[in-house]
């Protein structure tokens, strides 16, 4: 029996791959979504992975996704280059059957956080945010690295950034692409709302009802207080 991968039903599982640079709000947006769906959505951060095996990011994500109640896992990494996006799809292919039944249907949703035509605003705002984030990050510790190093790391990501290009591999492998706009004020709140709306439209089985604005607001406010638990380096 051939597996019908187009069929989306209550057994379908979802992965979200962000495309971003540092400070665009991946972790904040992810935490807000997890606050809304604590039982069925998960969040694995590359910044929480210590040790040499980089594929642990995908292994941990699939391990979490394999839990019966889990429907969607956010694989939180910048993936700012084609090479990194390709690597995620390759790991997924390679490792999927070690964690999930061979006939599990997985849909991959891309979320582009850094609009290609807003890079100078993104640079200004993310730098202000990361200064304010201070030491509240797994590896980018303001006090230890200092301004010059942190801004250097951030600029490196901006310089190497390859925005999504849906016509070519690997970006043509996404089942759905959500292209966020980058606004200055509470962009993560706007992001959460857009993500909920677009997933609800494309995959109502995953989000049958959009949570009320009050619940979304509360989930966002809680996510702003997020503190990492792992220390890297
Ligand atoms: P990441 O590097 O993409 O994971 O970015 P983070 O989610 O860590 O966000 C960087 C910093 O900006 C953190 O200190 C967040 O609390 C803050 N931040 C993210 N989104 C918003 C937002 O919508 N409003 C405000 N006021 N701060 C935000
Ligand atoms: Mg982060």
C-alpha cells in the first residue's frame, strides 16, 4: 500500500523550521505558541544543545514529536542559509524512522522571520533588543562577550543571510511557508497571530479554533519573561 502523504488527518504531525537572524523573536514567538498549546506543541532550541552532535537538534525534536499527544514541534534555530535548511530536511529524512512509525505523515511549515526588504530596520531593532536581553541567553552573554563581539556575531548572520527562495531547493520542500512582516512594536505578538491564522487556514486539523485575543495576549506577555535554563560555553 502506497502512503498518501498529501492526506492530512488527525495523525499528521507537524514541524516548524524558522528562517531568521539573531533577535527576530524566534524563541519569544515559539514560547508564546507553546503557552497556548502546552500539551500538543513542543519547542526544541538549538541554543539548548550542548555537545558535538549537531543533529541532536533534530533527534530531540523527533523524540518529542513522537509522543502521542504531540502534534507540532518548533525546531528553533536561525537557518539563515540554504545549507542549514537543506541540512534540516536531510536529518529529517535520515532520522525520522528512528523515532516515528514508518507511515507517519509529517508536514513541514517554514516561518520566515526576517523580511528580505526590511533588513536595515531588522538590524537596528534586533541590536537594541539583544542589548536589552543582556545575559539572558544561553551563549550570547553580553557581559562576557562585550558589545563589539556581540554586534560582530549579529552582523555576520545578516551578511550571510539567504532569504527564502521558494522556487529552488531546499526551500521548495516546505509544505507551507509563512512570511512574517517585521514590525517594531511587539512583533512577536503580531507574529503569533499571523502564524495562528495561516496554520488555521492551511491545516485546520492542527488549529481548529484560533484562541481568543485575550489568551493570545496573555501567552505573549508570559513569553517575554522567558529565561533560558541551559548555559552554553
Ligand atoms: P531570537 O534570537 O530570534 O530567539 O530572539 P528572542 O526571542 O530571544 O528575542 C530577542 C529579545 O527581544 C528578547 O529579549 C525578547 O524578550 C525580546 N522580544 C522579542 N519579541 C519581542 C516583542 O514583540 N516585543 C518586545 N517588547 N520584546 C520582544
Ligand atoms: Mg532564540
